[in-house]
C-alpha cells in the first residue's frame, strides 16, 4: 500500500515540512506532484521525479530529484518551485487570516510530465500552509489618514512593532505581515496608494503619512517602544529608507531591492522637498516573452545632476539591513545599496547580497516569481532571478531579517505551528 505523508500536516508557510513516500517497490521510478489553487482560481504546480530506495521509500530531504521542476536534494523543493499554469501569475496569499493554502501532494508511477483526469495517483495527501499562527489577530486599520491591517500576536504583549511596506503595485499586501506576527512582532501592513480612499496613483511620497502610521503603531497598548522597525521592498524600500532617514521612531529598517534616490515621485515632509529623478520610459525594453524590462528607466544616480534627489542616509541614526538580489532585473539594487551605505557609518548598516536572486525576495513560502502582471502596467514586469539561487536567498535572508529585528527591537514571542 503506497502512502505519502507530510509532517506537520498543518504548518506556517515559512516553516519546513517533511514529505515521505512509503510502500513503493525498490528502485521504482515515481513522480511527486504538488499543486494548489489560489483565491483567484489560478493553479500552481511543481513535480519532481525520484527513484525509490531499497526500502521502497522516497524522502525529498534525503533523495535527489532526478528531474522535473528542480533537480538535486531540496527538502522543500515541491513547495518552493511551484509555478503557475498560466504565465505571468504571482502566488500571493490574499485572505491571510481566514484560510491556509491547501497543497495537494500526489504520487504517480513513472515520470509524468502531464497528468489528466485519467491518471490516478498511487497515493495523495493534503498540507495546510498558514500565513498566521494560532491566536494571531488581524485588525483593520482606518484611523486618521492611515489605512492598513494590524497583525497582533496572541497574549498581552507588549510586542516589538514593525511597519511592512510593499512596492509600486499599491494596494494592501498582508502575507509577510502575518508571518512576521507569527514570529512575535506586532506588524502594521501599511497601504500608501491604490487602496480604500487613498490616492489611486502615487503622485508623491508624503512622509507625514508614514509618520502618522508610525505614531499610531507606537501608541497601541500592545506595542513596545520607543522605536519600531520597517520591512520594505522595491518602491516601498525607497520609502523605508526615507523613513529611517527622517523619522526618529524608526530604529531598524530592512531594505529589499530598492533605491537610495527619489525616482518618479518627489518626497515631501513639512518644509522639505526632495525632487525626483525622472523615469526614462523611452528605455523600456519589451522581451521576447512579452514582459517589460524596466531596468533601463533608472538614470545613473551617480550623475552629479541628480545629487539633490539622493536620500541623505548619513542622517540615519538607527540600523539598516540591505538585502540585494544580484539578478534583479527591475533595477540595479546592489548599486543603490552601495551608494546608500557609502554615506552611512559602517556600524549602522549591513549588506546581504545574493548572486542569482531576483527582485521579489520574500519569505521562503514564496516560489520565485521572475515575471508577473502588475496593476498599472500594460505588460507583465520582469523581476529576474534563478529558481534555486533565489530559493536559497529567501531562506537565508528571512532568518537574517528576523534576527536583525529582534536584535534592534528586542526579543519577540516565538509561536509554534
């Protein structure tokens, strides 16, 4: 009797799970397939071909995949290398607090590249991958101008506070905030355009909005001050670096693949105005698969004509962790990290730079998305990255990010799931 199991059956999406197949014939060639359907009805799949050992077992943590979506020994390969059936779709959990992703795991005899209704698996099981731990509370935030969702760990607290920012697509993205809250942080997933009654497009970076959000978070009775952290990516990392520069409440900033200059939108804060470097849209390249390569639209920030657009990172009094994907096809994020760090004291910053990693460095639950459709863009966007290098970068950087936040904000209450 063939059996496939996943242990634990229910787990947080950034935690490991062990897949085991038993009851096969010695040396039997099989396909292990993982599949899930997201909230929009899009299916994501991965598969790997294995040869059973002498005991008739397959363990992806011990046995090398011979082919399929990946090769080699990857304990979490079937989760990490999921890809959409429809090109340009990105796997993002929307209903973070209400339901898990349900991942179906199936075993088929022989190498199966395509499986239809007529192909019956030898065995199957289902894994639950959650983005919030037990007792994590999601609180919609609509106070003053601030719009977002606050994720609170269970218990009285107080917990270290973190603001979570995404990039140029706008809206409210919550999956990283849910996972951080499950690590014991009080996390405000903060929208700043294209959500609720916020502006539909980003016309300027109004730093007073982010200051209002920081004060609101620190005033919460379950949030431990006096400082808070920021986790930010892409356009959000541009904002995060400005917050670290000008807002004294921000003492620990994680900057992931952003810029160190204002591009496209000015920054305004009280009587301060930082002009933007215009995007050179005539340098957009349409790739052979129909995605936009945007990397050329960023004019060289080292041109002295653009010096007034630099974020004056020498003013930063807290700590900044720069996380760079060296295969980022959206922008030259390593150059921007180096330019920002050159203005800072060496003790106040650290660089994690990952060869082969793309633009969208996320928690290890997220498979590489090297290109995807994006709100506001007429074509899909090219993000870059090589699947295996990117997966390793996500696993390593996620642990480094959590340790960085705990080091500078104080320990968080770790949860188990």
